[in-house]
C-alpha cells in the first residue's frame, strides 16, 4: 500500500490551498459581470478626470504609484504621454460588505469635492492588464454610505486598451440598494485586481453621457472640468478665483458661478483658477453653459499668470436671459503653452452665470 510522505502531503495541501484561492477569485470575478460600452460622443458633463500628467490632484491618489515605463500610446496631437498609475497593494475599501482580510491590488482616485451624478453616469479609462483577465470597478456613494461595483471579465492582457462602462450597472455586493441615480454624490473611484496580477490605469473620465443628437467626438484629452455644485469658492478651496457660487433657479438644480465686479477694470467677470498650470494643446476647445443678463459681447480668456501670456476669443452673437451652451477655440501661438486661469468678461452692467465648464482637446 502506497503512503504519502509528510513532504508530499504538505505540497498537495499547498497546491489545494492555492487552487482554492484561485477558484475563489474566479468565483468572485463572476459577480455582477458587466459589458464594455462605447464611450459615445462629447459628454453632457465631465464630473472628474485624472490623467496623472500633473500632480495637481496628487493628494487624492489614494492607491497606486506613478509609472513612467510601459506608457499608454499618446492619443493627442500635441502632448506626449509621460506618466500612468500602477496598482499597488491594498485591502478592499468596502469595509462593510467587502472582505477586509483579502489582499488585493488597486488604483484608487478620490474625486474631491464629491460631485453629484446625472441619470446616465459613465466611466471611461485606459488599462493594461497582466496575470488576470478580470477587473473590478467600484465606486463609493457619499449620499448612500456604501459601495457599488461591477466586474469586467475576459479582458485582453499585455496591451493597452480603452474601456468604458455604464456605472448605473454597478450594485452593492448583496445586490440590494438599486443603481447609481441622479443627484447621488460619489467619492472614491476604485479599480481592483488579484494580488499576483499587474494593472496600469490612465485617463480616467467620469462623465454624464451625451444627449441625443450630439455629434461631436469624445475628447481625446480633458484639461480641466469646472462645475460648482459642491465645494467652496476662494483661495485654498476647491474652486479658487473671483466669482460667487449661487443656487440655480428652478427647475434647474445645484449651483453655478456668478460674476462679480473686477475692481481693476470695472467689468463684470468670472475668474476661475485652474488649481495649477495645465498644458494646453495646439488647438484647445472650451465648452460651457452660460446665462447673460445684459448686453454682450462675452470675452473668454485663457491665461498663464507666470509668463503673462493670454489666449482670447470673443462671443459676439450672445444669447441673453436664458441658459445656452457655447464652444470657443484657442490656437496656441507658442511652444508648450500652459494656462492656470480662465476668465469670462462681460459688460460692467451685465450679470453672467457660468456652469459645466470643459477645457479639452477635440
């Protein structure tokens, strides 16, 4: 009769334990499986983005480290890709329904100051995977006080990919609680893999999908997004600059930026500081919603306060007394243009409201 040595028995137990762990991860990967979707055209609103090219929001990189090797191919005409984010060891941020003892790797970004969502929240990102074909995408609800997640499976490995998911498909681990809904404020955006795998994440964009009929393409690069629904205005706050944050008149909800008087020129203006110097493109687009009470024109300026350089555009045929969308274009006249401020200038006796600001490369 054949017997097992103690060494062989230990080896078999170790293999069984390893297989059990792998099977457990495989079983978890099948929970709330979701499918990739097209990113769609230009979003109605970009809630938050992170491309890891600057360190403006570095304090909100809760997991992951900057990576300068194995970079994603540049999607932009005028700006090279310099950095991405590599997943690092973590536990599940869901300490209520997740397993706090399980080892994971993750990239986690905190979109301060907790934007409210629309009815059709989407998430776009680029990723590189190795050692697994499954990725868990998780988001925290400030309004509800719990996490929701969705799982992507059968993903390509060993090459950079672009992905988009419908975040209204995310659910709590127990399946209850319903989908991410309109006006729900969110916090951490989380990407998890198993600890033996590798993950790189870049170009995160959390956005509200485009309305019907939108034909403009999804931005190749987001440079700045400004909405004023949450957070405070002023130096050292989430929205530095010269303006007032005011509530929308019904039926609109949440808030907008309202002009104040420029004490130097006497003009009515909104000066939005970009919280740091941001690289512009050879051609940079600015899309925003505005409501002007009074006469035009409306001047729009991008400015680099360090060098004093400015890029200007003017809306001559303004529409007054109702909310409208406008898009202006800035063409760089220097190499490596940067800006740290955005100005909206109106006549001295005019009142200007601005919302849903998106600075981007088309």
